[in-house]
């Protein structure tokens, strides 16, 4: 199975328990990936290197519908979505620019700007190639 795990409001509620879940699913032969509405440049996760260290890719959808990003950019959709906001799968972010700015002010999970850009943390993790031209 390919399992998409949301970050904000899902993973953040109990990171240790979700880490145990990720590792248990991997041992059973499944792929768990963090799929977030965050933008890779503005909202890069401080925990990104942690996820890659446990073999869990991180996919940033930049506010776009998660289903669309995975299907069009990566060529598949997950078998299972774990999500506190199921509408984000097909509708993306509902925050307007002012709401997004206010959310970013309060965000405690973002990597500090002084630490960006980061090195490639994929390592031995199977890299999920985007079809989108960069
Ligand atoms: Mg969420």
C-alpha cells in the first residue's frame, strides 16, 4: 500500500505514535509518505530530515489539491489517506492570503530560514520523481 499521512493536525497530534505507525507499516512492506499542503519553499518542515531518516518521503502540495498533485506530478494516488481535513485531498487549501500569512506567523513546525536550503535528505529513501518541470 501507499499511504499518505497528513502533517499539520494529524502527525503533529502524536509524532511518536505516528513514527511507530510509519515504521510498522514499512516493516509490513508498505510505503508511508507525508503529504502536506505546505509550500516547500515557504513552509519547509523542520522535521523533513527526520522523515527521510526513517524512510518517509515528504511531498509538498503548495496549497493545491493533494490528489491532483500526486496523480499529475507523481503518477499515482495513495491507497489510503490519513487526514484531519479530508477536503484538502480534492480541494486543497481554503486559506486566503491573509489567513495563510496569519497561519505562517504561528507556525512552529517550519524550518528556520537560516537553515534553508537544505541538503538532499533522500538518501536511501525511494525518491518520488515529480513529473512537473522545475
Ligand atoms: Mg492537516
